């Protein structure tokens, strides 16, 4: 009899444990495609997201304890960095690139402007570690976390025991970032049939579809590929983008096609943050497209786009419908 | 109740023993021009000190030309010369396996390279993963030599890369006779001489030189008869 009770109790404990770490589904709008992130290897749970969020906001992750992920990816800027000067970054390379906003990462295959990183889980290694001592400093971060009661508890809640490994750390940071879904802009509401474009927005939308959507395709406003939009290479940076990663000539000067959601919060624009205003971006597309005559022309804008000043105003008015206030002001994504 | 448990237990253990297994060890012994050496001590008669030697072996298997292959499940091993037990791999093989070659990959396959954060030997905390450009370091050797013009006379070879044309992983196949303890030597001295540290002393990213050095490394494994 007692044995039965004990096993019943055991079953109960297991069940409760199971319920406590119940997996949650990523919420996203109906008009989004299926995520590309493989959740079967990293099932979302409240506890892991909570741990990931704590880590994201904690300078304990940087070698000298001075900066956190949020120092460069601010929630108030759709997790981009509006301060152009990145010189206090950790790696030389970081100083030449603009910190991109972070949202809809579950739909992204390659990360960084040049796609150097092939999985969201592995991205956090780049900022956490200095390049030369990489493994050692990840171990160092782990040992800092191990000596913190707060983190031992958080890891315990998330994983069922308080062991801290590189994998657990990375999976949790991914989990928090995966929950950063931006899909509640006016555009999205229109897609769901809850709102309508103004006349000007509609005109802008039509021009956008004709001129821009081959690269910035709906509904994420990027097709996830790499392209050249004809930016002149900055001779002080000599950044060849994708080409320096694949070492393939025809990839030279290609950069990740960024989403155009939340542009109101994410200036400056382009991989090197060269433009402060969206008007400048549009002027680039009509006046300054450089054709370096390189291979792989299908990924390259080869000549200026023809857009009148009115067209530009219409596009700008459409782009505003992609700003997702609910996302930027969502308290759930903030530190507390 | 009790008796049914007993029956279940014996059934399971019978099933397990039917597939009876044999445990063998494969030990890797680095040498320098044929001589044993230690980390962080100058190698006798050579102006060279090795400070780090770590590499991945994966997909370890045994095969014979007429019978099929046996391949270890989830076969990823990080070997570290700095760890006392770090250079020996235990394999649980079928008792009656007849095989005449030992096969493994030097490095990590490309699928694993794109599959996110892994655990165990593949956990990036072991320092065998590049931060700024995703990918495992398949083979890492560091040290110093007066011949080396680099900073503090140091050389660092981090060989890796999983994308064509710079896929650095190498297949190795060695003729063996199965026994309880198998020993494999590989001559680090040959590897270092093949690159000439007075000219090449730093390989830190996927490139043609990394591939050719990985090929050289893979060719150095020899079974101790």
C-alpha cells in the first residue's frame, strides 16, 4: 500500500514538474509564414524565456562587466542602437557596423550584415567573447553565473537543475530573442482586415511593391537574402560584406537585406549607419546607385530607380504603416 | 505486482545481454618527430614548445570490406592533450564484430556546424567554436618557436571551416586488428614542419591553407602495431 502511495506521489511530482515547464507556442500573426527556427531542439518555456531575458539585460555577460546586449540593442529602439558611435564595442569588427534591430529572428536563417553567423543560438557568442580567447571567456562567464544565487535559481527553474553550460546559456538567450515578434503594425492590422490604408499609403504601397519588394518582400519585408542596393563602398571601412565570409567573388559587397519594419525607431540606416533620414535613403535609390559591374547581377541593383518626389512621399507614408508601437512599447520585453 | 516487476526486469536484462557488447579503448598519442613530449615543455632537440593541442574526432566506426560498418552513435569526441584522460576514447562495440579498419572524421560535419547550440563535447564553452563566423574549430594547435616571427614567437593554427571549397573536415581510415586497447600515434612534428613556422604561423579562419594543413594532419595518424 505504502509503495503505491509513494509511486503515486512520484507520478504527481513528475506531472507537476511537467506542467511547470510546459512549453509555450510562439505567437505570431496568421499572415506570417512558418518560422525557420527549429523549436523542436529548443522548446519555448516561460522559465527559459525569463532566464534569457535576464541574461540579455545583464552586463555580467561582457568580459569587463560594462555592457549588456541591451546597451547596443535597446528595447526603445526596436532593439537597435541609435547612437552611431560603436567604438566601445568588443571586437574591432563591431565598430564598423550598425547594430541592427532585433525582431522576427525566428524567421531568419543567417545573422549579421554579412551572414557570418549561421544560427541564432550561436550569435550571442560573438558579443560575449573576445575573438582570441573565445572559449576561455565563455567559461569565465559561466563561472561568474555559477557564483550568482540569482542565476543558479533561474537555471534550476529553467532546466530542472542548476548546472550552467554554454549550451543552456545560448539556448535561453535565443528563447528571449525569439519572443521578440513584431507583427502588430498598421500594415498587419490591414492584412488581418482590421484597418485600411489611407489613399496616400495605398499609393505608396503600390509603388513599393513594384520597386522594392523584390528584396524587401512581404510580410517580413525582407526575403532573407543578401543583395547590393548600390551603396558606394566606404573607402575608410572597405567592408565587402557577404563576400568576405564566403570568399566567393560574386558575393562581394552583398549585405543582408534588412526588414523595413519599425524604421521610425531604428535610425541610422544601412550596414554602416550612413543615412540619418529615410528621405536620404530614398534619394540614394533614385540618384546614387553605384554599379560596380560585378558578377551575380540578379542580387544587385544596377541602376537608379525612377521615383518622383511625390512617389517618395507616398512610399514614406506607406513605410510608416510598418511601425509597430505595440512591439516597441511592449513592457514584457523590457528589463522589468 | 512484485513478481511481474521481476519478470519485466529479467526480460530487459536478457534483451540487453543478447546484444552483448565489448568495450575497447582507442588512445591517441601525439609525438614530436617520433618522440613523446609534454605540453609547455620545450621539445628535446627542437626549438619548439607546444602549449595547446585539441581536436575533434567524429563518426568513429569500424568496418571490414566484406561485412558492413559499425558506427558509434552520436559520435563526437573532443580530445585534449591537456586532460589526463583526454586522449582516450572508449567504444562499446558488438562482441563479435569483425573489422579490419578504424574510421573517423578529423573534425565536425557540416550539418552539426549549422545546427545551433550543442551539449557535451560539442558545447561551445570548450573553446572550439569561432565566435565571429559560425563554425567549429576542428583542430587547434598552439605553441612557440624562436623561428616564429609572430608576437612573442607564438604560432596558432585553428583549422576549421565547413563550407565548400574550404571544408576542413578530413576522413581517416586506418587498418587495424581489433583488440582491447588500440593505440594511434600522430606526429605533430611532421605537421609543424609541413607549414614552416618561420613563414606561416597563424591560421585562424577557414581558407585554403587550413584545408591543406588539415589534410596533412589527417595523414599523420598511424596505428601502433
